[in-house]
């Protein structure tokens, strides 16, 4: 599932994000959502979140099922 709709993202969800420093390469970082930072309902580049793992911040590219790990 794409990460462009805020309503699709839940605290604790497993997601792939692209960090600001990785925007050029598109390298993805996997983790669990700690906080949702984007206030609007949608964002064309993905909803911005903070991950539990290392408090990393980036835009959601994919929402995963726990079995996708």
C-alpha cells in the first residue's frame, strides 16, 4: 500500500520510508511508526513519519504487513 494517505498509516505499523538524505538514491529504510508528522490528509511524496528505530524521519513509500519482514 502506498504511503500517500494519512488515514492508511497507524502508530506501530511496519513501513518503508525514504530519509531526506536518501531522496536522490531512493534507498528505503524499514521500521515501525512512532509518530505521524504530516498534518494534512494526503501528500504526493508520502506522509512524513518518525520511526521507533533510531527516531529516523522520512516519507512513507510503502505500508507493509508484519509477515513481509
